[in-house]
C-alpha cells in the first residue's frame, strides 16, 4: 500500500487540526506532573472488510486493566525521541509491529488518566504496509485484532457501560471484545470527527462486573449516574 493515507482518512485529519482536549474528555490535563506515555491509534485497510483499527486485549492475569481491550502503547522511556517513538516502540514490544510499516499522521491532545496519573498522547498512524502481528508476551497481551470501522459504527455494536463508581461511557461490542474506557472514548471521538459514526441508541447501558473491573477512566466520559453513587 502507498505511504500516502487514503482519501477516507482526510476528513479526520482535517478535523484533528482544530482538536481540543475537550473533544475527548471533560478532565483538564495538568500543566505539570503525570507520567508521559503514548498509545498508537493505527488505522489500516483490508480487502473485504475495509478500514480498520488495531486493538489488543490485555491478559486476564495483569494487575491493572486485566482483560481490557486497548491501543498498543505504554510509558515513555528516556531514549524515546517523542510520543510517536514511544507508541511505535511499545507496539513493537507488545505485538511485533514493524515501525517502518507505519506512517505517523498526527498527535492528538495529551489526555490525563487520574487513577494512574498517566498523561497519554494518542498517536494516529496509517498502516501502509500491514503484516501479521501477534502477542509477543502472552503474560501481558492475550489477543490482537483488526476491528473494522464498519463494525465499530454499526448501531447494533454500540452500547454504554456503567462502572461501579457511577461513571458511564461509550463502548463497542465487536468480535468478542467489549471495548470501553479510555480506548472507547478516544475511538468514539475519532469516529465522530472522521464523519463515520452512525446514529445509535444510548439507552443500552451495561453494568461492568465489579470483579476485575478497572478504575473509572477519563476519556470519553458521558456522565455520572447520580443514582449509582448514592
């Protein structure tokens, strides 16, 4: 495939030129402090399924975010030149992604995750030379999938989830994965910005199981259900 991103990405890139933190979260990012990190929002395209995004599922045995789908990524290392270097390095370590197969398109606003005090920069990339990927450390990553955009925006696959804290946010139920939290919040915002989102019912709310549920995320916050926190 060409290193030049396809035309279907152009509306998203145009919109990201004016993107603000408020487009992704209600929480302001602190001017100082927080551990720098980055995630890779990797868009690709496959014959037969069309545009897609790479998502991994964390191992169920992890102490934090066990079993939760996520973008590849993690904390910055001192030798990382920038957020894109962090995201690509982490993706290579987690799923064997070849960094030269990716064209970096944009960096999104830095987003704060209070529970871990991470300041996360989502890095948007075009997978111009797709290749097989797989969990490199099964103790950390259980599964890797390319989720089609068409299935993510299918109204039948969109729900909201309620955390035990009362937090309610967007989620996607696709190919056996329930994508929620920070990852779903960023995805939902990008689908809107790209003009790909379709109308869907926000009346479908699923309660997250109390066991194994991660702390409430930041990005993609819909609301706090007052009845759930009384």
